[in-house]
């Protein structure tokens, strides 16, 4: 049996922030919680929260206004998608493919499910 | 913030507890001090704060020799003990009497912490349970705003909601100028709070590294059952599958598991020391 290992905490925090951005809880050019506020909310070390913000800043998902705080970048949603896609391809897809292989599921079978899924989940 | 060089200490002449212990702890971090029972964690904390005197070597705490117990050093140290007896005062009176020793004591902060812990300050200390007393001392210690905050098993005796409140309060209280040392066996309580780990064993510090340095060198992950190679430091079977601590040669990001690190350390003391000594040199 093999489970997916938990991610480094700073990456989990980064994902939490990405989620907020994708769901538009935090909007473009809006100020997001300070490092300390986020650390308190998530009960993590502020240094770890800072590392998550730096990680997102490097990917231009958020930006820093010196002395004021962090803000959601223009097109943050697009950048989150790029980052999420990369993550999916690197860590989730291999597990998925491995299981397909073990369970002898053909790509055609998956395609059928996928087409059905797309049909029933049409974007509004 | 704290520098220890070649520290020697023993309670009994024939049984030295520390012989040549070296350790540096920096500010801006929450250091987790780990070790088996009797490894000398509490003794080390007492030496750092001037409650015990070294037999040899040198300790520097906040720039002072702690054995001199200079008031200017003591006003910047708060030590939360695991076992304590409190005077028969109300919380109010306790605050009035003891806060004068700490020039940075902040009364508003103290009241805020107390209310977060749901404790009323008109209560008598001795009418409180162990866990409640501890919460009063945690609130008081944090409100002292000392540069050095030492906590010996702070989460022992705290109920489930209090542990979460404790983590929130700690996350909000640390800043670049403060050094927090937490000695604990309850690593799961403080997993995401501690960001630097020191493991003590038999007169020696085996590891003392920030978490990001540890995960740079070691990877905590599931491996396949029949994987055996010399990169594995420790592995165990559990509900989560076959878990291991392995050398991080592929530069993977993983979540540090303190318990696993602890086991790995005791399974390969020498290797572990060498692995992290290289960091210092590089």
C-alpha cells in the first residue's frame, strides 16, 4: 500500500493561498493577510508562512508593497493555473498512471469517463 | 542569541551529563529541543538561564555569562517550568508582584491571552487545575516580551482546544528579535510551529538545524516495500505504507516528520552527524 506523502508545510500554505485566489475570495490588487495573520490562522510558524509568500511572489502570483503588505497580482488566477498544472503533471498524474497500469485500465476507457465528466460539468 | 562551547556538567562526579557540548541557537526562531528521557534537556535549559552552573566550558546567553545572573539578563528571560508551585494569590496579585521584574511586560497582552484561554483574572491560582495554571503562566510569560522564552513541555496538561489556542498565540508572538526554546516530547502538538530542531543525546548534540536545512538533506516519503539501499536512514511499516527517511539526492520537497527524524537520528547517530556537519563546512 502506498499513500501520497504530505507536502512540505510551506507548499500546503501556498496551496491554501492559491485556492483563495482561484475561488476569488482574494481578488486582484486586494491586500491579503499579513504573514503573521496567516501564521496565526493556520497555526504555523511565521517563518514558514513567509516562505510560502516568497514562493508565491517568485511565481508572480502575489506581490509585495514594501511596508504595506502582500497583494494579489494581475492575472494571478492564470499563474495559479500554470503552477497547479505543473504540480498535477509532476505529482498527481504519475500516481494516476501507475494505478491505471496496475488495474489494467485502458486510455480509451478513461477517455469515455472523461468525455462524460466534461459533458456533465460544463462551465457556466 | 545563545552560544555554548565545550560545556561540561555533571550532577555526580562519576557520571558526566555533558562533557564537551557545543550549541548555537539564533533569534527569530522557535527551537524544538528533543531528546529521550534523562538526556539532559531540562538541565541544559537551566544552564542556559543561570539556574545551574557549568563545570567547564562557556555559555553565553544574550551576551551574558548566565551564572552571573545579571538583572539585565534575567529581565529578558522567561522560563516556563514543567513542574511548578504557585503562591496562593489571585491572578491579579500574581501579575502585580511578578510583572515588575520584566520591563517589557504588557498588561493588555496578558489580559488578551488570558481571555483567549478563557481564564478570568480574579480567580485564585490555587483554585485552578494544572492545565489552567499552566495557561496563566504561558499568558504571563508571553506578555513579558522577553528576548528569550524557554518552555519546558508547554502543552502537557493543556486540553484539546487550548493546544490550538496555544499554537495561535505562539505564531503571533514570535518575531525576529525573539528566541523561543521549547523542550517537548509532544512533537505532534507543535509540528508546524517549531522551525528548528535540536536533538540531544548522551552528552552530545546530534543535530541542531533549521527545518529547511533538514529537508534539504533528508526526504520523508513513502518508498516501495522492497526498496533497500544505503540512502535509507530509517524506515517503518504502518498504516500509511512503508515510510522512510532517505537522503534527499533528488532535491525533493517533503514535510519533515519529527518523530521519523528522531528515530532516524537514533538509528544512525554518526551518519546523521556527518551529514549535517557537511552543511557547516559547505
